[in-house]
């Protein structure tokens, strides 16, 4: 039975420890971290340490690591004054060595204090240490310290796992109780490899918790950090939460949960999409933190809950937490917590991720702002960065510009708030520009008449600035600017902007440049980076290609239709190793998936199929790399492109329905088909004349998608089915899908499935009607439905229908003007055609922030209408920035091919085409 000590005895032990360790504060830090120190051979000190309570141990740790000297006991030693700064202590100690009192200690060899340089595997070194302990050549404490040093020398997660596995496989080690500091060292070291893939941490939690030790609250927090890296919610739940069937590990260890542990558990929930488990801690039937309970939520709890809300897209909960409702006080206020700027900034992130821009903007610019210069809480740089993220997510350039740059004579909001923009702010603004088609506004920050970042200015562009500028170049297909940024111009011997700015290009920058090349049809420029006469990324150079380089090159290959290069990159040829092998990069599933996409785009189906079904597959259940859902999706895309129905069927459905027939490849691979997989299979059916196979998925004897099943048809399912109907002229099925049967009062399948039809559905149905020569019948039904639609939906369908009347387009427009469908000017004003819906149609009720453009086919006919009938002197066309510039690029090609017209881009509005005067 454990000895019960009085508080006075416990205090006496603590004071002895404190006084002894204060002899050498720098060594105390090492001792408390279980690292090699002068105190290690002091058996009396070690015995007293084991008698300390967990609270006293933590107090000692805090004392020598964090606390100011005013809180400490007075010390007669000369080094006490250096306790504030361990680095100073280390320097003082090395120059003024002193003997330790009351007992002398034997120093460990110098090499033990350094990271091990032994070439032996960590398994061998660990086994050797265990063996010497068993021979009683080392004490348990010495073994723990030397294991600590060995763990500290790990440079790879696999080495740490090797040590843990070696220890775990020794029976005597596992029967021995170890100093908790050894367990903490393992957990701290694991956390250092946070960049590793989550699967690399598999099993570490289970192995570490098998060790016998005096587990503490701090241990639990470190374990939760490990669990978060492993993305393993079940381990977190087993550690923290108990239920009727099983007690938590914490309970088994006799550890009382505290707020810090629950806060750490909430971060696990955020990373593993377990919103409800986090929310239950504060708002469940049996909350564990509440005003009436011993444990109360704090600001960190609120911040972590907001992170969970952001990850799970739960705006309503975040709003109830921070703002409450008109009649309900916010949870934060109910809990007696004062919101601070950090909480509001985190709430802005939730708004950004859930499409609630106005709620975020109102915090600083509403009728009742909560952060303002005249209020106690003032916005800071993080607030501004988060607001810019929200602007980027919801494409609000105007607000972003008012925040960062202001407008003409109007100062920016940041100036009004007394916040100085930094490079991070400008980099975030560049991202907004990229998302909203405002490339010139981004470029002006570094290359305008009055740049805000330059080598001669206080603020200088950095690598993140360059990455964001390249993202903007990719979005707006600006190859020339990207080239000037990264490569410069060899013809004029102009150094790249990056070099002029004193920034060293890294692999990430070159990878981003490859993406620009992929989007701008500049494949050769991308390929030369790795395979040119003067490569910039190569095994013999400082910069080496990585997996992302390979992914981006494969995307470029897919865009440019370059199968040969993709094959040389991933597979090689005969006796020639692949480029990836030469570069020392192991292909992963994502690489092979991208290669399959190249095969799909270039008609090389067999090369894709060989990866999973060849004589030497590279992805299979018995191999390290396993097929995933994306592999299946990409294979189905390849099947669709090359008309391979049989392979698609074997992949998704197998062959036959009886027990003796072949199961699908997906079943054999242990992959459950989802709605996206079935939708992709329907596309294959549409392209290969296998309508019945597609229809059976939703209306067969054994449907796989239905309201009563776990998988339910989606809008995309319906569009793909209508595409199949159009390809195979199946008007009856299309009508049952979209319209139902008015005569028999049978509702449409879409209604039965609980799907609300949109413009894309109606447009797809119209195409079926045209193919089936049932246009008038279909339109008669559609008009009845359209009368119930909102005006915006009706007008969008009308815009798609109009081009079908190509020969009568002019009379149709004139008739539509008379009926009040079209505006009288039909988008034309001051020699400029505006192709936005609200400028062409009357009573357009779309979103004022995101006004849609008309379909490209409609835009082409409208240009001809105005040019021939009303306005020969058209000087410009506003296309806006829609759907990856589809409308803009389509109009540019149309004007050049049909009329031989040239154009320039408006300097201040990249969504406007300005026709060159020479054409007139």
C-alpha cells in the first residue's frame, strides 16, 4: 500500500528538490526533460523525484522553464540569476564549471550528450542498451537517459518506430515501470514529424500506451497531439471518453480530465470531422464543461470549437457560440467568457468556409461593429488576413480593395484602423485578385508605378508572394508575366523578377510555374525545367524534383496530350528507368491516378488498365500501393473516353448476379462504390450505347441508388442520365425523370428522389427533346413548370433555348423585347455589349454579387444581332470572369475566327475585351 504523506512532508520534498536543482539551473532543465545532466547519478535526488506529486513535478518544470525569478526561493548560488534565460545558463556553465553538492556525480561521456552517429540501425542500438541493462551494467535510470538520447537522435519517424517496437518486443522492458519523462520524450519526438502522412503514425499510440508508467494529464495532451497527427478519432475517444461498456484510459490511469485535455480533444475532433463529439462536451445532454460544473470552458475552448465549426461547415453553431441570436445571448456570454479579437477572427474563418461573408464583414463594418478604433476591441493583422480569406472564398474584390488599398481619395480600412499592411496581407490580397479575375490589381503591387513591395521599400516580396502571383497567373492564364517572374527573358538577358528581388526560387515556386504552363499550353517550358539543356531541378543540382513536381508535370501532360513524356516520367521504357526512378522519387497512388488521366486524354487505355490489371500491376490489394476511389473514377473516365464498356462494367458491377459469378473489381479491392462512381459509370454507358445498364442503377429490380438506400441519386446523376437519354434518344425515360406523367398524376422521378431541378437539368432535358424530335411536346410541358420557377431560372433556360432558333434569332429577340423578356437595348450601351444576364433580361433576380453571364452560343448570336442590325461600331464587350474564362475565351476565338477581329485586354478590367481600332 502506498505511503500517505502529509502536505508538510510533500512540501519538504519539493523544497529539497528545488534547492538541489538550483545549484545548476541549466542542468536542472536537462534533468527535468530526462536528458543527460550532472544530476543523473544522484540517487537521493532521483528517489525524491519519484516521490513528488504530479503537480509538484509540473511546478518544477514550469519553474525552471518559464517562471520569472521573482517567484522563486532566494538562492545562494551564483547561477540563480540566469534561470530566466537557459541559453545564458548554458554559456555560463561551460565557462565556469563547478562541482555539484552535496554529492559528486560522474559525467556521462561527451558523445552520449550528442545525437548518435552510429551507423548501426536503431534496432541494434536499442537492443544493445537493453542487453547492458539486463546484465546490470546500467541502472534503469541510466537506461532511460540513454534511450532518451537515442530517441533525440532520430531524424525519421521510422527510426522512432524502430526504437518503440524494439522496446515493446522485450518482455522485461514491458514489465518494468518507466519514468514518465521517457514516455514524454517519445511523444515529443513523434510530434516533430508532423509533416509525415497520417498513416505513418499508425500503431504508435497503442504501442506507447502499453508501457508501464505514472501517466499524467500532460501525457494525455501529448497523446492527443499524436492522435491528431494520426487522424484516429477512435484512439482519442478511447483515451478521453468513457461509456457504460468501457472506461477511458484516463480513468484507468487515475487521471482527472481538465479543460486543457478537453480542448486538445476538440482539436482531434476538428481534424477527424467529428463535430458532434466536440459539441457534446459543452452543449450535450451531459456536458463536461459548463458554468455549473467544476470545469468551465475558456477562450481556448471557444477558439477550438470555432475551428471545428470551420472544418465541419457549421455556421449556425458558430453563430450561436459567438453572436447568439436576437432573443438568445451567445454561448460565450452565457459561459461568462468575454470574446476577444482572436475569437472574432476565428469566427470570420468560419464565415469564409461557409459562404457567410456578410456576417464576417458586419463584425467590422456593420451598423454595430464589435471591432473598431473607438471600441475596446480593435481589428488586427490576423483579422484582416481572415477577412481577405473570406473575400477570396466569396469573390468579393470590392471589399478586399477597400480593406487593403482604399479607392482614390478614400483611405483603406486598414489605414483608418491604424493597421500597417505587411507582406502576408498583400499576399492574401493577391489571392483575392486571383479568384476574382483582377490580375492587374495584383501585379501592380509589385510591378506598378507605385509598388508596395520592392527591394528598396520596407516591405519586400517573399516566396509566398511569388507563389500567390503564380496562382493568379494560372487562374488568368498569364504566361508572359509568370515567365518574367520565374525565368526572366534570355533574349534580352533580363533577370527574373524573383532574382531581382533577391528571392531564391525553390521547388514549390517551380512547381507553381509548371501549373501556369499547364493552363496556358506552354508544355515545353514546363518540361525544360527538369529535362532541358539547362534544367533547374535535377538530382545533381541543389533543387530536386518532388512528388508535387511530378503531379504538376502529369497535369501538364494531360492538358497538352503528351503521353510519351508522361510514360517516360512514370513508367520509363523497356530498359530505361523512369525519370521518377532516376530522381529517387517513389510513385504513390496519386501519381498513378494522374497518369491514368493522361492515358484517358490521349487514348492510351491499355496503359492505364495495365496499372491495375496487367501481368505486373503496380496498384493491387497484395501490394503496398492500393487502388482508391479516385483510381476508379479516373479509370472510368478512361473507359468513357475510349469507349470501353466491358472494363467499366467489370470494375463497377462485375459479371452476373449469382453467387458463382464474378464480383466487381471494386469489391475485390475492398472499395465501396459511392454516388460519384455510379455517376461516372453512367457517363460510360452514355458514350457506349448501354442505356439499360445506366437506367438499372436507379430504376432496375435491384437499384443501387434510391431514397430508401444509403446511396441516393444526385443532380449530377440526373444530368448524366439525361445525357444518356439524349445519346440513345430515350424521350420517355427523360420525361419520367424530369416531368413525370401529368395524365396519371405520377410525379417525376426527380421529385420522388427529393431533388430540386435546376437550369442544368432543364437544359439537359431540352437536348433530349431535340434529339428525339419531341421539342414542341417537351417545351409545352416545360413551360408549365417554368411558370412556377423563379424568374432567374426561367431566364437562364430561355438564354439556353434561344440559340436553338439560330435562323430566327433576330425575330425572337424582337419578340422577346415586346413581351418584356429582354431589355430594349439587349445589353448594348455606348458601343459596348455587356453579356451579364441582368443587362440583357428584364426582371433578372440573380445574386447581385455573382451575376451570371449568358451562354457562349447566345453571346455569339447577340454580337451578330447588334453588329448587323443596330451597331456596327462595337468597341468593347464585357464578358466578366465566369467559369474559368469560358465566355471570355470563347468570344475571343469567335471574333478572331468569324470576323478576323483583333482585341486587347482592358488595362483595369480583365473581364472586358476591347476591340482594336484598326479593325474598323
